[in-house]
């Protein structure tokens, strides 16, 4: 209504053009445009987001050839990237074990050593891959610290919404170097996450094995008690137990014999204990 010279169709076309440009990575703030998304550093950054399965979605291949190449690159690159991350995570876990052995905690206090190692891994990783990079993103990208921590978490968990992407504005001459460093941070951070997951898995398996050993020991003890009781019962039936048990067993055996014969023959004579006379049923 305020701009009558612009028709509704023209405004709709302008908005569509802006949305298409935004989907292709072009972002405008006042009179400044974002830098190229397909220079060497940005292309390397895009490649890292593909093979690590983060996929921010702020840029993507628009041509058929580019899309086909991206599919092939992802099929080959994702398994190799996951293998590399698993190897780096294993080396980090070995490093934590070496530090633990140097501190000589596990030898004297095994449980305390496991707790210390877990706390050390988590605190070191949180400081190096979450809190310190958050400060860097605040200084360079002018995000709030909460937004920076949010971006770090979304990236290292490979969720990758794409609502926050570092290095979009061309306000720094070292933008290419900055994006390369962010890509390196992503790789090492994901390796740390893989190491933490491996450590937690190892701890969980240890607890499961210990629980299974305790359960088997308990079952073995119960089975041994049952076998001992069964052996004592057999000895009592054979007349090798104590006198009182033998008398009780003989009595119950005589009654059992009488009942069994009663089922087969109504005129069976049952023998009674303690020298009593026989009774004709």
C-alpha cells in the first residue's frame, strides 16, 4: 500500500529471487554481500561437512554434474572419514591411558583411576572443543556466547541444522584461513567425541562382564548348595545318616511302600517300624 508503483506480481518475483539466492548461499546485509561460497577454502569446508555427515545445507551443488559428483564423493569419502575419526579417537584414548599411568593412580586405586580418567577426558574435551572455540566464534562471527556453544554442540554431534555457519560474511581478510581452521576443529572434535564414545562403551562392557561374573558365581554357589543337600538326602535314604534321620527316613519309606502296594493289591501286608506286628489291610 505504501509503494503503489510495485505490483504484487513484481514483489512476489523479487521475494522468490531473494529466497533462491539465499538457498544458494548468497546473504546480503545492508549494502554488503557475502563472500564467494565456492572459493578454495569454502569448497574445502563444504567437503568436510559432506564426509563428516554434518551437512549444514547453506550451500549445495546446483548442477546435475555437481550433484552426481557429490554423491560419488560422499559414498567414497564417508567410510574413509569415519575410519580416520575412529583411528584418531583410538589414539586419543591411548593418550589418556598413558597420562593415567604416568600419574600412577590406577595401580593403587583402580576405581579412583577410572573416575579420574573419565573426568579428565570430559573436562579436557569440553575446554578444547566447546568453551575455547566458543570464544573464537564470538570474536570472529559476532555471535553471542550462547549461540557459539549451541553451534559447537550441533556441529560436534553432526546434527548440523545450518542456522549458524561460521565465516559467511566477508569482513575479515583471513576468512579462508579461518574456515580451514574451523574444518580442522571439526575433524579433531569429532575424533574426541568418538574417543569419548569408545571409552564409555569400554566402561559399559566392563560393568556388564563384571555383573555376569557375579551372577555366574552366585548361580554356581546356589547349585553347589543344592548338590550338597541332595547328597545328604540320598545318604539319609540309604540309612547312612544320623539315627534320628534314619528312623524318620525308614518310617516314611515304610509308609510309601504300603501306599504303593495298596494301589496294586488290596490284600497287601505292610511292615511296621520298631518291631511292631504286621497289619493286614
